[in-house]
């Protein structure tokens, strides 16, 4: 297949027809039970959290979910979590640590919600709490980018022991449109921005930011949804098994070294 340009990958990552985090949760895991609320303000449906089994192993799942149509996008706030979503994530991270459950995160967000209400409710502090928790959580952690991964809203769930990306997903400090607007004051240069930003799975893997790519294509073309799901499940089981074979001290030392090198 002809290699896709970064701008083409951005467009694919944003497609409503892509497999969503919930699609992966429903097909890869068994017995998913969703948990609600941050025990303070409310329940943010852009950020889903709960408990499930991965091949009989209890795990905690956190996922940022977009909608497939306008109605669901309104419900999910277009995949941009509010502060209470990140507070819920933090609560479930600490619960996972208490009960010795690995944490697996699925990320598909343009970024955290940035309205005035988010600032009033402490968006920055909520994201910082998630980063602080993931940095020293005493259980294995894995992150998977399934579509967009934008800014601190994505990073809040991505400071993990292993980071994986679907082949046609992206991870960046902001959108190409925002990059072009800030750097050149010209959104017509979005394609050029995407080329410069190193936001694709291949580029980030080469830079050492991403540990593994889950491919959505092979020499014959696009893989089916079932093949992609099977590939991701295999990678999750493999990486989780590696992490669980480490002593806690070694797990934490590797995590520290992983992020210290940046």
C-alpha cells in the first residue's frame, strides 16, 4: 500500500466510522462494569471508567469516548472531558492500586474541554492529579491511542508503562489547525503543520515516544475490524504479561527511566 501522509492520517483518525474505545472494550474484555461520578460534582460521560476482565485478569479501564452522531457527541462533549471526568479517572486509578488491578487507558480526544466552566472547576489541577497518580502507581499501566490524542487532555491518561497507537491514530501537543494558527496565523497551512508536527504513530515510534504500533493495514490493504481488534488484544495481553513479571521496584524504575529520558 502507498504510505499515507500525516494529513491523511489526521483525517482518518477523526473519522466517525472508526472503531471507538467502547467498541474495543465491548469486544476485547469480559464483564465490563462502568463506574460513575467523581464523588464531588457529577459524572462526565466523555470519560468512561470501569472494571473488566482481560483473559480472566481483573483490570481497570479508562477511556475517552467521542460520539458517532450529533446526539451522542453532545452527550460525550465531543470527546473533551470536563474536570470531573479526570477526577473520576484519578479516583479509579487509586482504586485500581488499592486492589492491585492493572490500568488500561483508551484515548480518543481532541483535548480536554477548555471552557470557562472547566477553569472554574480546576481543569489543570485535575489533569495534574492524573499525571501524578500515573507516575507512581503501584500497578502496571498501558495506554492505547485509538484516534485523536490531543494536548494535556490525552496526556492525562498516557503517562503509562507502555504506550501503543493504532496505525492511523495521532498524538500531539495540539491540533494541526491550532499549530498553523499559532505559528503562522494562517489555518490554510494546516497540511504543512501536520507534516512538521511528528504526530503519526510511525514518527512517534521512531522518536521513542510510542512503544508499539497496532497495524490497521497489511500488504493486501485495510484489515477488517475483527482483525484489528484481535491484533490489539494480542498486544495488550503480551505487554501486560511482561509488566506483571516485573517486581514492583523494577516496574517503577523502568517507568521513571522511560520519562526521565525526555
